[in-house]
């Protein structure tokens, strides 16, 4: 799953980089806090996936946009399998909101712990 697309403005100016999340069809393994599963099956078909799929949103890699990293999909003119449905986009936004809230709460707890340690 593409998480972000960036353009290099440094020494590789103009190079496009794509941040992707690890995806697996081995959904029987235990989920992690960053697991995002595509359900129901009808959404899988609309997205272009053929098996139950789970993405690990905290397992990402930044790859240069190049044919060797993103070859065209069989029968498609581009490397894009599909797009999240409206329902999946809402689920992902809600999921991201919960992650952001949890991270903010952890930071708040860390700052309280740090201030207590100084006293």
C-alpha cells in the first residue's frame, strides 16, 4: 500500500520516492498494533486484491520510483492494482486518528515521567 509519495529536493533533485507498507496474505498470523486488514471480500475485489490482505502500516520502506521497483501489473498499463474504496479510506483515516491519539497520549505520559524524574 502506498503511504506517501515524495520528491527529492536535495542532491537527487527531481527523483520521486514512494513509501510503501508491507502487505501480506498470511492473515492467520497475529495482528500488530499497526495491522490494517482489507475487509469485506467485495472490497478486496474492487481494490484489485485476490486474497484477504493485511498491511502493516508501521513496516514501511522508501523506494525510488523506478520500473524495477514498480513493474506494470499483468494486464494493466501501470503498476497500480487498484485504489481503496471509500469505505476503506474512511476506515484507514479512523485507524490513523486512533494511532495519532495513542502516540500523543504516550508522549504526554513520557513528559510527565520525565518531569517526575527531575524532581
